[in-house]
């Protein structure tokens, strides 16, 4: 498959790490989207300075105030996106915003587990619900019957840490709340793939690799993969996924990750 070609894309958690890398790469495509929506909690804050710099250079980049755990914020963001995309709808929703609490299993708390689950699992559910009308519009406006990221898609950013079979690097960090939230996100993706298939929307959950980010390096070892390499790989995967892949768990190289 060639380069990924989408009319519009929304990335949550876009002010740093993988989210920022995705925004940068979408803007740098030979055929960039007409609209790149970058969601973050505080668009005018210090943590969004790089996004602000990019927005000053790219008129197709719009920074959205978005707190994925707040239904009112999510609905407001959907309304704002709708004003810009109109009848074309939103082509690609990438639920990237996430968090982790670095606790051992003995130190895990109800408060931490609730907070992590709300961000990593409930957030993507709320986003899918709120943006469904815009994703349906994009699917209806796209010719052809097959599913693809160029038609309409939800991409949920998961982790191999959520693989029940793999139990990736357990000895380096238990991070139970994070693992449980990502395993639940994988199930949400399966449910979305079944519920939204009739509307022409592809749903995939991705493991971006063990990436050098604030979250990826939150331990004693440095992650082996750069943001740039991870994002390049994921965009290549997104350019090739089709109907047969909806509801699957893939990594940044396109390999199937065990549930």
C-alpha cells in the first residue's frame, strides 16, 4: 500500500510523545489531511508549546481543548470538529491519550486504578460515541464498500502490557492498573468493531512498541524504540489495514499481538 491518505484526523493526547509524533507525521505527509485536529487538556499551556509552534506554520492544524474523561469536554470537541469538517465527517479518530501509575501489585490502590481506567478505557469509549456521527458521515462520503483508514476508522492506542498471554516485562514493573485498562481497551475495540462495522467504520487496537516517551521510560530501563520509528511504522500499518483487520490487535510493524 502507498502513503496514508485521509481527509481529516483527530489525535488525542497530542501535545507530547506518540501523539505529538503522529501530528507531526500527518502534517508532513505528501498529501496531508485537510484537517489535523490535535486534542490536549490545555492548548495554551506550556506543555502544548510545540503544538502551538506547529499550528502557526500549518493552517490545517487545529488544537482542541479536550479532556477525554469529561463527557462535556468530549461533546464540545465533537461539535467544534463538526463545524470544520461539515458533511465530509471525520475520517480517522486516534485515541492516543493515556496514563500509567507505576505501582507494584501490593501498592495498587482503588483511586489509581479508577483514574487509569477512566482515562485509558472510558475515555476512548466516550470519544467513539461522541464522534460516531462524524465517522459515519465520512464513511458515507467515501466510495467503495471495504473498510479502511482512508474511509473511516477508530484506532485505539493500546500496549502489549495489556496482553494477557504475553504479560510483557512483568519483572520490570507490575503496573497492574495500566495492564488491566489496556486489556479492557482491547475488548472495547472488539466491541466497537462489531458495533460500528455496519456503519463502514474500521476499528483496530495498536501496540506502538516500547517507545522512548515520558511513560515508556518511567522505569529503570530506557525504551528501545524512538517516537519517530514507532509513528512511521504505525502509519505504514494504517495505510494497509482493511476489512479483514477490523477488531484485531496489531503492533507498529503490523504483526498480530496475542490477546
